[in-house]
């Protein structure tokens, strides 16, 4: 038992070797005191007036002001200090513009907590292919920050003072994180954005931020999405229109559908569940997409004369809803085909499954505009709330 | 050069010790007066040494004397059971064996033949009896000094369970243990350590359960102790440890007889030291620090939850300050944005770097803790008010330290109280990781943790790996480590300590409803 060590292990040597390794191999010398850092919350990238150089706008958070904005008891009569400040700069590349902006700040700028990148209207119209390098090569920005397109100029967007958040980029990030039922859009993170746009001829729908002017002050609104094709602006759709694409993108899990029956008759439906099955088929030298869309709704409001407790009335209503969804989907699909903007990634679906068969027969670029959509919509109104007529009360 | 000094020192020490005990090893002589003179000489006529000469036997022709230490003896017992029977006796001869056999109604009487044995005998609280014409003397058990009542130990309070604790008297402590383990195999081995203090220590173990190798190793280590004064358990601990320079103690301790009994039944050895209520136990595993008697007195689920709370608390107290410093100084991207903004806002305007702030507040806390412990309880409360209100609040208001830092240090400090056995190690690990985290970030914290794990994995307590059953991995022992399994499931002895006689109770004793009980 109680064995004594047969030979002494050179522990001290080992320890000093470890310490040596610790000091020589460590890459963590980037020590920064938190009070000497300013955190950037939003990056706006656009082109200058001559459409040549990068115009960069950085929204930088003031931590103390953001935290004290909730303290109502500290009013000293003066208007509260803004919880952010802006840094604007110009450069040939995004990185150069960032360095130039950094020179205007007394503190080190950190991009690790950036929430939003806003692509300005000029830069998306000119094309993004030369300006994506910074986001690809620099490892500092978070892959989970959101990408949005600015409907107005960056100056106008960043001038807005959001009523709740106080910081524009935080307000935009809230739009992306929120789960509002009225919105039909998909937030795009930097990672998704780069994955799609690093390849040529790809299309993506990016939420578009606009400034709405009102008597109570400007406010940020999100009512459109911009369609980018081949890293360039192609079109923009209202969120209502974009819902037609969302059915096929299998992103419609909640939302509401307002249906106009006649001049003064409206039906409100809340979407409870939806599913779509996409089957690519290549028949007679043509690409065909078979899409079966199923949706379940709850009737939550009606301004009409019909008695929805009757079975035939409900069936009629379901048919009307199916027609509406069908029209929405077809309208957007055709519009996307006119731009050759395959935001659905149907072409990829064909080429991934039947690459050998399709090789040489049809080119990747030509497939989407010629694609045939066979659509079948099946809508069900499952619940009708506390409708007394239906419950026979 | 060093060798020469060592030799010189050894010779001097030998000479010194010889001069002190000169004559004490000599045998007693038959002349009573000479014996008394010699004993008084050897004890330096110390004021607490009481001696009384008297005559006894028929015609009072036999002279005798008793020696005892004032305050250490039960004087009524001396009067009633020693002096009275002897003085009233009509014995004709004065042979010491006859006196011992016939006139001393005392439980324990021992015959000694040298001055050394005689003096040590009455110095321990017994009464020494010398009879003229006899070259031997008697040591009569008459101990009876003021002692503390058996109270609940303040350092190991339990909610449910026995509330008695060890006290400073060795015999009372061994009796408390014997009351719990009524087994002839429970053995107490007496040893005396301390050339000046002659402190009694006792090893307690159950023969047949304890490993003989462990016992012989422990005896050997104890015999190696050559110390002038042995005043408390800490002295023993430092001399018998496997890793004396480690942050971690490889000798367990307890003030509770139930804990001590449980450990002895599991096959450990307890070391009782006279004069201290703390009993050391060996071998000691790291995991023992996280076990409390309450774990076994409450439901197993609660026991398991509380045990995990202790694990988490130890992780918090050791790593939280280091992690905080590392993340705030190096890896701000790891913190969620709203939390980071709160921390950044709180740090605005504070004059010190985060690392300095941590070390400073940590030092302030240690100062307050030390002050709180040493002061009388009434003043201790004042200290906590000063600490909490004055230092805590005013430093934040003055902008000297940030609120999150205060929360981190307070949380780390409070968490350390959940594992009192590891408070000492936690303090140094926390400091070590904080400094590493402050200079090298999370990389430093991880390297620090690896160094600590390697050190822990290399530690042994009397041949048993200190980290067992985690390293080496012994899943069979996890029933009382990762969870606190119901007692009827803990069938096997700890494999970490035992390799044979694995079963400690009959398997399959899960309580159940009686057959047909529902009918």
C-alpha cells in the first residue's frame, strides 16, 4: 500500500514549462478596459454623393445614457442626453471608412455588439459585389447581426429618435426579433446574407426600413422588403405582397389575412398553422414546381351578412380564402420570374436533385423564368371563436 | 556548511533535552523524603503541585505522601477514596501492592517505578501516592477538572440530527464516540506527543474494517513527530499530511461525534488530541468537503439538491471573479448586449481597472471577515453594518467601484460559506484565477483551472487518490457523490478507500408495502 514514489517527477520543471507556454503561446493580449470602449450598435453603408466612395455611418451607444433613460426620477429640467452618437466617415473601402470613423472617436470602437447593418439605397442599386469584403474577412462582427435595406438615405434613417428604444439600430433589431402577427417577412442575419450573396446570380429578400413622417415626429417603419438579385436591387414588395412568397417559403406560421368579399364586406382570419409541400418535376424539357399549400385559420371577425354557422357558407368562405392565397402566390411568383429573382431557391432544388440529368440541357440562369408553377391551396377554417350561432346558444 | 549547522543544532538540542529531563528517568528510591525532594526538584516546586505527607496503618507508623495538581483533580474523590481509606486502615505492612489491592476504592490504579512515570502520572490529573520504604509508587485515577459542557459545535450546525459536539477533554470525546459505536472492535490507541506538553492523543478505528497498511503508515507518521508543544489538531495535521505545501488539506476534520463515527465505520481512522474539540480523520477525499450530516437526515432528493448547490457554490466562489474579470476585460462579445450595457454604464467613471477593483474589493471583504470572526459578537455586528452600508454603499456612490463588481465579490464571498471545509483553498484559487483572468483572459482562467486540476489529480491522502471517485473514475461510488442515493441503495463500501470486503449491508432492503396490505 502506501507506496513511495520510485523516482521524483520533475514537477518544478514541468510547472515552469507550463508557465512559459502560457506566456508564449497565448494570443490574448488584447486587454481592454470596458470603460475605454464604445460599442457600435448600427452600421450604415452607402455611397457618397458622387456614387464613388463608401459613406459610412456608425451609431455608437452611450451605455450610461441608455441605462439611465428608464430613470424618470432624475429629471433635472434639462432635456435628457441622447443615448447614442453618430460617427460619419468616407473611405474607398468599408474598412478604410471604419478606420476614419474610429479616428473621430476618443474611445476604441468595438463592433462585437453590432445589431444591424443598413445597406443604403445607393449602394444596393449600384451593386454590392465590391463592398462585401469587409463583412466576409473581418471576424469581429457577429454573424447574428441583422441586415436591412434602407428605403431612405442613411442620414434620414439615423436622424430618427425612436420613442421606446432611443437608438435606431435597437429599434430595428426589435423589429427583427419581434413576433408580430401582422408581419410577413423573414429577418436576414449577416450569416445568411453572406451565404447567399457570396454566390453569383442569387436572390434574396431583405427587410426594408423606411422613415415615416408624422406630426408626432419621425418613426422607423418596416412595411416593405427589397429583392436583391445578383447582389443588386431588383424590386421591392409591400409586406402584403410578399406574403405571396412566404407561403411557398414555408415561413407562414402565424399572421392574419384580411379578405375583401365585396365593397363593404370584410372577413378577418387568423392563421394558426400552414404547411407547403414543394415537389420539383422535370417534364417535357420544362421545370415544373408542384406546390401544395395547406393553411388553417380561425375566423376572428366578419363584416358581412352571411351566417357562418352554416356549413355551406363556411365552405364558400374557405373557397374564397383559397382563391385569395392562390392569387397572392401567383402574383409574386410571376413578378419574381420577370426579374429572374429566384428568392424561393427552386432552381437550386432542381439542380441539387437532378444535376446530371439537367447538365447541358438547361442553364442555371434560364430555368427560373421558364418554370411552371402548379399550385394547389387547401384552406380550412377550424375555429370560429365564441360564435353563438355556431354553438347554438 | 548547512550540514555542519545541522549537526551542531542536533547536538545542542540533544544536550538541551538531556539537561531538562536529567534524573527524571531514574527509578524511585525507598526513602520517602528523598523521593519527595527529587520530585519537587524536578517539578521546580511549581505552585500548582500539591503534596501532602501523612501516616497510616496500625500505630500510624507508615509514612506516605500524595502528589496532585491543583485544579486538575477531583479533591472530594481524593479525600473520600484515597486519603480516608488509607489513613483509616489498620494495615500492618506498607507494601504498595497491598495498599492498591485493599484500600483504594478507585477504578484505575497503576504502579510506576520511575520519577518520570510518577510525575507524568500526576501531571495528567491523577494522584500519585508514595509510601516510605517502597521503591514503587501508585498513580490513582482522580481526574476532575473544569470542562465545557457537551454543546452543539458552532462550526458544524445541523438542522436535523444529533446536536452534541466534541469538547476539549480527550476522555469525554472518546466516550462520545464509544456511545455511538458499541462494538468491541472499536479500538483506541493512546500516544503521547510533544516533548514539553506531553499531549495525549488517541487513534480510533474499528479493527477488521480499517486497513492495516493505513494504520501502520499513520502510526509511523505520528511517531516521526518531534515537537515541543502539541496544542491543537492543526499541529498533527501539518505533520502527517501527504502534501504539506498544497492548498488543499488531505486530512479531514470534524467536531461532531456522529460524523466521526460515520467515518470510522467507513474504515477511516480518527485522531483525537487532548485539549481540542476537533478530531482529525484520515484518509480524506476532496468530495468529503461537500458532504454534510444533514444530507443523510433529509430526503435523498433534497440531499442531492443541496449537495449540487454546494458544488455550484464552490464553482462560483472559485471562478466567478476570474471569469468576470476575463470576460469584461477581454471577451466583451460573450456578454449579451443589454447586460454588457448595464455593466459598461456601471463602470463609467470608476478610477480603477477591473482587475485592480476585484483584488481591492476581495481584500476588503477578507479584512471584514477576519475582523468579524475575531471580534466579540456584539462588535461583529457593527462590523457587518460598517461593511455593508458604509463601505458597500458609499464606495459605489463615490464612484470608486462599480455595482456589478460589488455583486460579484459579495456573491463569491457568500458562496464560499456553503463549503466551509474548502474556504482556505477557495480563497487562493479565486485569487489565482482572477490574476490569470486579468492578464490572459479566459485562456488564463482555463490554464489556471487545468493547473489546479492536475495538482488535485496528483494529490493523495494516505495512499488514496484525493479526487477519488472522480479521478480515478469509480462510478460505483457516484451514488454518494453525484447524488445522495437512498441509504438502502448504498450497499457497498467506498471503493475509493476499500478494495476488499465491498459489501457493507444486505442488498435489496428497499422498504415496501407489506404483502396484501391494500386488502
